């Protein structure tokens, strides 16, 4: 695939990459300005000229990926026999400048239950660069017409009807953030249990009152989960102190809390 297809593929997989563009050429060089390539964690697509130039670019791009960098940077190469190189000489005689633009992996968020609150939360989150999974055991809740304003947002939205929603939870990528807000407390409990058994999710939030959470904690202990594991689930969810029980108010609170988590992960490079 070419660089554009590669970017789209990485985005669809929720993976990061670095877009590399030749921005300036003075003299002779293997590629003209505008040539592009994409560097992923283990693969590359297209080329900016091969040789030492490309090998050095790939090496630096993967350093940017591993550090979680988000700011673009430039590199300039002299293609002559006197230039210091690590990966073989290129004696074209020109000078090449390339721009490296990290494309961060999009966080994955899964909302289990898209009733009133889940729908409002989906509307808010769809405006951000996310992989957004909307899951419900009720097929009628996932009518595409209902989500027209959600699927037209920035997020990549995946509508999923699943009579056994815990099976969908098992398929989420590692690090996914899970919000449990189904119409059925029994379904909520099964999802909480399944989330803890995964052990590799990002955050797990459960909508509900303190009384509901107290009952769930006891039942989760009965299922063999210790307190340290159970404490990985947040209940209630959202930013404390935001008043209102309207679905939109709850959605804004929960979304704000998630954005805070994303920013923390971005600044820490994780």
C-alpha cells in the first residue's frame, strides 16, 4: 500500500506512525520535494530516498513513536562523501530536508449501553480523535439513523449489537477505556467481572450510585477479585462536583474526566 493507505490503515488499527515528507532539496537527491513515507513500529511504506537518509529517518521516527512525541521535527542531510553517516554513504551531491510528523495512536473508548446517557456521551466523544466503540445488547438502540450526528464526527465510530456484550469487551485492544452503563444491572455486573478478568484495560468506569457500587463490590469479591483489582473500577464516574443528573450533564462530566486521562497519558509518553 502507499503512504496514504498506510496512514488510514494505522488509524483503523488504533496504531501510531510517523509521516515523513521531503520538504526541500538543494542540488541532486534521490527524491523530489513532496515525496513521502510512513514509518510504523515494525513496518514502513513508500520511500524518501533509501540509503543512509532513509535509515536514519526510520530510526528517529521510531524513537519519536516510542517516546510518545507529538511535535513535528525536521532533519537535514548532506548527500556527499564527506558527510558523517551511520548507514552507508549517498553521494548524490545535494542537501535534503525532511519533516517528521508523529501521528499518535488514537485512544480506544468503549461505551457499553447507549441509552440516554450513553448516547449523549457518544455525541461528546465523537468530536475527538478516538476509536469509539458503541455496544448494546438491544439492536433497536443501534439504529444508524439515531447516530447520524455521532458518526459524522472526528472519531472513528464502531456500532456493535452484541447479545453477549462481554464477548465484545474481550475483543477490545489492550489499553482501551471502558464505560459500563447498560440498561440492566445484571449486564453491568457481568461486564465489570469481564473487565477485571482482562487485566490490561486502560480505565473502567461504572455508572451508578454508591449503593449499587457497594453491592457490586461484594459480588465481585465473591467472584474471587481482591480489593486491589476491584479498585480499578471507578464508580460513580465523572468529574466530582459537576451538578445535574441530566444525561447531557453526566456525559460532559464523564467526557471531561476521560480527556484528563488522555492528556496525562500524552504528557507522560505512555
